[in-house]
C-alpha cells in the first residue's frame, strides 16, 4: 500500500475549504489509490466551525482518509506536509483599498511561509488560491527563500476551466473534447483567455476552435469578458463567490502537477516567470505548462501574431 500523502488546506473552515476537503479525501486530487492525511488550518474565530468540518470528515468514513489534523496553529498545520493549498487569506471587501488587503496578506503569508519553510516535507508543492493569488504566491515565495521557486504556484486553472466550459457551450460539444486554451497573466479581470491554439476533438479529427466557432467577434469580445468576469457573475447569482468550481480547479491543478498532463495537452498555471513570452521575470504569472515527473515546464512558441496576449 502507498504511504499517505499529507495535504494542507488553509482557510479550511471557509466555503472553498468545505468543498475541497471531501474532494481530496475521495482521491480527486491525488488519485483513487493514494491515501491522504488532511491538515486543516484556520484562525481562532473559525476553530469551532473547523472542528465541525473535522467531525463531518469522520462521519463520511472516506476509505482513503488516514488522518485529520485540524488546528489554528500554523506550525502544527504545516508539519510534514507534501502539498499545501493556501485558501485562507484576507479578501478585499467593499470600500477597502488594494494596499490595505496587501498589508494584511503580507502578515498572514509571512508567518505561513516561514512555517512551511521550516516544517513542511522537502519538495512540498504549494498552490495559492487566496486572492490576490498571484501576489500572495509571490509574498509567500519572498518569505520562504529556501523553498524552490518552482514549487510555488497560484491557481488560474479555474479561469482555464471556465474558458473550456464557454467553448463547449458555444459549440455544443463535450467539455472533455475541448483542450489547450491558455490563461495568460493574472488571476484577475486583467487576465487574457486565449483560444488561438485551442482545439476540439470532432468525429473528423481535431479542429481549431477558431475554425469551428467562425464568430471572431464573439471569440475576441464576449468570450473574453465572460471568462474575465465569471467570478463576479457567480457572486451575483449565488451571493457567494465560486467555491465548488474553485475547489475542483485546485484538485485539477495539483493532480496534473503531480501525476502529469496528458500527451498533447497543456494547462494554465500561475508559476514563477523566467521572462518567457516577454512576460515580466520574477513575478508569478499564468502560462501554458505541461507537467511530467512532478515538474512543470512552460510551453514555448504559442504567441500568435496580432493576438499576441502579452503585447496586445
Ligand atoms: P471564505 O471567507 O469562505 O473562507 C476563507 C477562510 O479563510 C475562512 O474560514 C477564514 O477564517 C480563513 N482565514 C482567514 N485568515 C486566515 C489565516 N490567516 N490563516 C488561515 N485561515 C484563514 O472564502 P472562500 O470563498 O473560501 O475563498 C477563499 C479565498 O479564495 C478568497 O481569497 C477568494 O478570493 C479566493 N478565491 C480564489 C479563486 C481563484 O481562482 N484563484 C477562486 C475563488 C476564490
């Protein structure tokens, strides 16, 4: 039998946490044959709710779940973890300036970064979900200098999956037949969802999305704004921000990173930029990546002339 993998979820008593921990315990993130031990961190005001989540995990009797650590202590939470999904943070609220959120997140990510640096398992893979995700990931990286930059990523897979979903709805095809969209840049409304290399598997073979959709005005307009503003549309409809789709995307991100992307397929991940595609170096930026043996690699050569996502 495989040794259990320890997976940390911070902000585990929150909405995304509540959707995410059962997925992890079911094997959605690391595979149906991979036992897991869940580490859940939240802050003291949420301790009782966190304990409630732990009770439900016990009640769900997940066969793969070999243990649960539920704590408000960052060191205890980070000790020995192989995967860390950082969902906890201070989201921007109405009337708050960006810099106010930033200073709150700096103090949160500073202490969690050092707890991870000192206590996580070697080669721990980190995924930052909490917004602003790119910035929080960079803050974490700055305060955990001994964690290799390649191990610190942020979530743009939700945007990637939203783009796949929009194409599948537009063409009335299965989402599993659509692949290779790209999210460039940030997880924010300034991201660039790019379909210029995306394809659909059809009965007569793989076809470019641009050829099938035909409607360039839609692809260059409404498609992009729908993906960019999907988060806001979900809040409007649900009165709460995306949770199940965010949790599912976090599982997709880690699964592909650990187990590899399928041949001929890339996914979008926010990773430490080496300046590829003239994106600024040294920031956490979303690129198309393939993964193999637990390592991501930026896919090169995918800019497309007048649609060049970085200069456009
Ligand atoms: P939520 O407010 O329901 O849950 C957040 C949880 O984090 C709460 O339980 C809170 O007590 C906890 N928390 C706060 N400070 C903490 C700290 N210092 N340490 C540990 N836990 C802490 O929020 P929700 O809906 O679960 O969203 C979480 C974050 O994910 C937000 O920042 C949100 O903007 C972001 N998000 C990111 C997405 C992405 O695609 N990258 C998509 C959707 C949400």
